[in-house]
């Protein structure tokens, strides 16, 4: 065997199996991290990490950090699926998105979002990236909308704002996060997750003294996210939010 080829093989064999590409400004880079799960064990989450381009000026205190949770159709071990919808899809075309660190994890096939694992990912990101812990935004669609509502209930002092889209939550827990600015979206013709699911959460928040914003798309089925995420004003709103001290 040629000496050069032998050396290259030797170098390859010494690399860790989970070696990752170092994130570069302005790009979405595949990453993974081992975190605790809701069964008391460990699980590995794979995700896209998008950093603002070098041309953007980092705010004092760090970048706002957006966590995007996909729907059931994007589960598995192919990260490319996540770029079918929402911020990961629009990252290169929406100027407002370049002002965030964006983390887009993938749920394993056949599983539901593990809120313990997601909180571990959030903690890992805030510990390793130049993000502002007071400017964390949670958003997700369908199954990811459930995760957004679930994280708000489990960690009511975590987020500066949240954008659940065509998901559902527990109205009995809404009072715990009534202080969090929320923009919720749903389609009237959604026959997968009924609009009533979002109606209940919004009504519960208002009854508790919250002031959520609620947009209903009268002609949308189970795809209210395309129109919601297409609106640049949504990201401008996100950028204005800061965690409320209680």
C-alpha cells in the first residue's frame, strides 16, 4: 500500500465517529449532542445549527436564539427533511433570519418530541454558542407545535417568546406561562389537528390574564405554517422580545 494512502487511512481511523464540521457564520451546519432523555437515560439529538453571517453585528448580550421543532413527517435520521419547512427552509432567503442563531433538531423515527432532551439541547446551545439566554424563541409546527406548548408549560421562565403553529397543549397549565408573548397560528380547515386545539389554549391564556396573538387562516388546512413563516414581520416581532423577569 502506498505510504500516503496508508497515512490517510490511519488519520481517518483516529477520528471520533461523531466528528462534526465546525459551524461557520452564515451557514446551517449539521451537529449532534448527547443529552438526557425523559426515561432517565441518554439520547443523541442531531440538528442543524445556523449562525448569523459575519456581516451581522452581534448585539450586546449575544444573539437571539430560535429553536424550531418540525412536524411528524420530518422524523428520522435524514437531516435534509428538516429543510422542507419553516426557518431551516427559508434561512437563505429571509434577511430577518440572519439575525438569529437557529437550532433545528430532528426527532427520531417513530418517536414523539422528548421535552427533557429538547431542554438539554437548549441548555447545551446556550452554554456553547454566543446566544442571549434572555432572547430565546420557541417555535414549531404540528407535532412541533405540541412541543412548543409543552416546553412553555414545563419551563415557563425559559422563553422570551413562542410561536406554536397548528399544535395543541394543556389548557390547565396555561396560567404558568401567561406572561410569555405568544403568536399562535391555525387553519380553519385543518382536519389533522383541529383549530379547537389552539382555540382552547388561547382562551385559557386570556382567562389567566395573558395577551396572546392569534391568527386564523380561514382557507388553510394542515399547513398554516407556510403562510405564517413567510411573513417577515413575524421575525421582526421575535427580535423585539426579551424574557420577562418575574
